[in-house]
C-alpha cells in the first residue's frame, strides 16, 4: 500500500467528506473508489479504441445480414 499526499480545494474536500459520511465509508475508501472508477473508464476507452482498430466493415455487414427483418416485440418499441 502506498501513501499519497493530496491537495484538494476546500470545497471539494467538503464534498468528499460529506459523501463519504453519507455512504458510511472513510475518505480514503471514497477516494480509492473514485480513482478506481476513473481508471476503469480510461481502460474501457483504450479497450474500445483497440477493438475499433480491428473492426472489419465487411464482417460487420455480414453479421447484420443474419438478423431477421421482423417487427420488434411490443415491449421493445419506442
């Protein structure tokens, strides 16, 4: 485990303190969770970008052609 010294604006610190208190967790847990979520978002973006580079329009159209042309179920209509 690492120790990190972090400077936050007072207004942000107050919000972190308030939210962590509401959730019944420590400020450290709150910040750890927030950093984890942000890292996950970046990793997801990188993953999708990598997958997009491997995309093949011909294969995509072939996959779409296999979908039957039928009316959607009532619960699935806009």
